[in-house]
């Protein structure tokens, strides 16, 4: 039990995990923005192709 508590106390002062978490959040936000952009772009592009197809 002592080793477990000592390990958690060491992690309390380790800043590498905080940096990894920040990078993970940034990557998640970037992925969400790209996915949203592709969703909007895909819908608009589909509508444009439908209009072109109907006019032909």
C-alpha cells in the first residue's frame, strides 16, 4: 500500500502528464473542427452536384 501512495505522490508533481493532456485536448479540438468542416463542405458540395445533375 505504501508503494501505491508513494507512486501517486510522485505523479502529483510530474508535469509531463499535464502537457500530454493539453496536447490531447488540442488534437481533439482540431479533429472536431476538421470533421465539422468536412460535414458542412460535404453537404454544400452534394447540393451543388444535385443542382448540376438536375439542370442537365
